[in-house]
């Protein structure tokens, strides 16, 4: 895609709802510390626009909706403003922060691998421990089993969870992954032209799963642990009944769209990723080089 001359190397969007100002400022500081020229758009789904001054003072553009439209719909609003402006777009959560070289490193990696549409770095907790955010496309059983990983049931289901989250693969290995977390998605903007935006039938949860599987139809989606970001992550749906309800509703919408128990595309994407994970680190690099020729 031929992009017009733009003052930006990267556009970025963050969707907020009653977000803590300190968290949001750390996110801004991270993005604007990059050597890349970044256009940052904040979509605020909060009932008030109290974050307006925080965002504009940091150099971000602020869009207040006055209504909580959800994660995907919020990012879509920003993406529609940014389409065709830059080569790359960052979808990032407000509780994510990172070093000044991260965005530039990801852009350089994408520059060298034009067949990659989405890349996610290594995601860490603030204490430096890893978050297991690489996943297979889920079956209904996968989502249910993760809720049951307590007490004596945990040992029986541990093996399946290890496979589902790639826990037996070297965490420092670059690899193609079926599902990468929506907390930090570094995207080639061509993706939006070829596969569309977030499906807005998901208010919250699984919109990133749906988006990732559509990306795999036209591009590679790659976990790239050579750079890391920090995510102040809490599994809200494990402790908040309202968030759990959103999760269940999204799961029903997802499986109704793609198939509950028969899903040949899911099986194909997962099988390919598992074969690559078992084959060895050199094979994926060779595959990327071959696809680039």
C-alpha cells in the first residue's frame, strides 16, 4: 500500500475508562520517549472527561465518547481517524509502559519482515516475571478449563493449559502464535485494509482473539521477545462478577460466529503453530526468509 507523506511514523490508540491518571501518564511517557514520530489518540469511554487535560498536556489527542462503547469499538474510532496516515499502528492498554527503544525496535523488525502483520513483544509484570499471553485459538473447553485450575483439578488439567499457553516453549524464542494479547498490538496498517477492524459485537474480551484469527488469513502474527514491555495486569473477570458476565457473553458470541466444536480454520491455525513450536527456532526464521523472497 502506498502511503501519503506523513509527519508520523506510528499512530497509537489507547481506550480508557475511569483510568488512573498515573498509569496513563506512564503510558504516554513511554510512547513519546520513542525516536519515532508518534500520533497518540486517547478514546475515553468514561462518564466524564476528567482525563482531557492529562491527555492534551502529554501531547495526545483526546476523544471523549461519554458512553462506554467497549474496547474494540473504542479502538476502531481511533483507527478510522488514523487509516492511511502511517505504516504502523499501536494498540496499547493504559496500564502498559516500556523503554524508549521498544517501538523503534518493533518497527525495524517489521520493516525487515513485510509478511508479518502483527507483532507482540514479551509482556512482563512490573516485578519482571513473565505473563503467559501467547495462546492457541480456544475451544469452549479451553476457556472453561482455565476457570477450573484450582485445587485437585489443576493437576489434571495442567498439561492442556501448558500446551494452550505455549508454556513448554522457550519464552525467548520468536515464533508465530495464533492469538496475541490485545494489551499491546504493534500492527502494520495494511492489516486494517485487508482484514478489517475489531468486531464490535464483543464489548469486552475475545475481540483480540477474533482479530488475530482474521489476521492469520493474510499475514503472520508473531511473538517477538527480543524487547519487553510491562503490564500492570489483573485478571478482573476472575474476581468481578460483572466482568465475568462480559467474558461469558463474548465467548458465546465468539463460538457462535466461528463454531463451537467444529472449527476447521481454528484446527488448521493451531496445528501449524504447534508444528513450528516443536520444529525448532531456526525453522521459523527460515520460513520468514522464504516468505519474504
